[in-house]
């Protein structure tokens, strides 16, 4: 357990130090490259604004109307029986379908339950440890004209399920 | 599919509000939801700019290429149908390394390139080959080592320690990737048994 928190604490600073020293040894114009790469970050952050507004308004409406609580109460018994927190179910459903929608939902969950709550941490790990299966499938196969997908969708969705279970188990073990 | 989910969440919410008498809350939610989304995106800028800047240095120093080389022996076994020095392998490796460091925008074109090469290997057929399915399975399970956006969101909501989910995320990612590879293998052997 202590090792996992040590990884969390040290990983990013060590990586940054390593990249900077390595870049200097290889005579990369470090500061100029940093600025150039950073520009891309602004573009990405700005370009996802409409996606997030659309999704977060829809989620807010769904929550504020009381529909979300109704749905939660409905699925709670079944989910608790298998050990899945019902608050995480909408995120788990939308994660393989749309990355930006999941991002909106993750931030909604973190905002409502708090970033350091169990649910908030679970949402964070879940968002980070699975990917948008439908998007990857559509883009990669669509771009090169693959029509018969074989087992690809089944494999992708089952892998997402493994990711969800892994996230629940790891967060439970590490943070409680 | 997203269209349907999006519309039904909103419409069900509106109908529910009408029946439940929560119209006032819903009115407020529309505006706070939109505002929160913008605040969030502005908050994302800090981490995204810093991280992508760092990764640009890593890329220009040849670090990403080097890491691809290091991963080669590990990844080779996953794609037995791809010849050792085929360009497909190079693209697969660079796609995976880009994904590991959260460079989604750089990973996608590399992944498409890899798919093109895999299709050529498969004689240009329009059905997915074994290697293609393996490649997709690995990609959909996520390879992220550092969930930069998630860290930024946690910072935005004043987490006491925004990065304390890095270790658990790496472990969960490892599990989902190993799971994806095993599931992929299982389906492959099932297919080949059927002949």
C-alpha cells in the first residue's frame, strides 16, 4: 500500500526531472520546445468546451430533476449485491461510448461527492484506466475501411468490464 | 448512440421535473451546468499545457522513440503475424507509447497508420485480422500511465492530494490491459478451433 502512494507521489516529479535532463543532454532547445508543445494544450482545452457544456448541462438537468436519484434507488439493490456503487453506474455505461461525455460525468461526480471521497476517487480511476471502445473502433476501422469487425467489439467491451472491476477493487483496497 | 443518450437524459429530466415539481431546480441546473463546464475547461488548460510541453521535449530528445525500442521485445509476442521489421510494428509501438503518456491526439494518427499496414499484411481484405483485433483490444483497454485530465479535474475541485490516484490508475490500467490481451487470446483460440 505504501508503495502505491510512493508511486503516486514520485512518478510525475521524477519523470519531469528525467525529461529535462535528458533533453538538455541531447541538446534539445528545451524551453522553446516546451512552449511549442504547450500551445497544443490550449487548443485541446478550448476545443472540448462545447462537448463538456452539452454533456454537463444534460447531466445537471437529469440530476436536479430528481430523475437520477430515482434511477439510483431503482438499481441500488442489484448493484450493491455485486459490490458496485450505484453512483458509478451511469459513468461505467457511458465510458465506452463517448470520451467527452464520460469526462463531463466524471467531473460532475467529483464535484458532487468531492474529489477525495470514495466515489470521487473511483470515478477518477475509472476515467483514467479505460478508454472509449466505440470511438477507437469506429475511428480505427472506419479510417481503413474494415467492414467485418469479427470479435473486436466483444473483446473491447469485455476488456472495459475488466477495467471497471479492476478500478473498483484497486480503489477499495488502496483507499479504505 | 451518444445523441440518443444525450437527448434522453435531458428530456427525461425535463419530464421528471414537470411531474415532480422540480422545474426551479432544473432551470438553475441548466445555467450552473454550463458555467461549471467552462470553469472546468479553463482549469484543464494549466495541466494540459504543462504536460504537452514536457512531452514535446521528450519527443524531440528521442525519448519516445527510445521507449518504443525498449518495448519492442515485449510487444512482438503479442503480434505473431507481424514480421519483425515490418513498418506496422513501428506504428503499433509508437501508438502505444503515445497512449501511455496521455498524448491521445498524437496516438490516433499513428494507430490509423498501424491499421493501414495491418490491412496490407492481411491482403487488403475488409475483414479484421487477428493482429487488428489484438491491437484494438489493447487500445480500448487504455494504456494511460498519467491521467493528466483527471488530475486537473481533481485540482479544480480542491483535492487534498490530486495525484494520489496515479498509482491506483496504473494498477487498474495494467489489469484491464492484461485482461484485454487474455480475452483477445481466448476469442482467437475459439475462432481457430471452429476452423
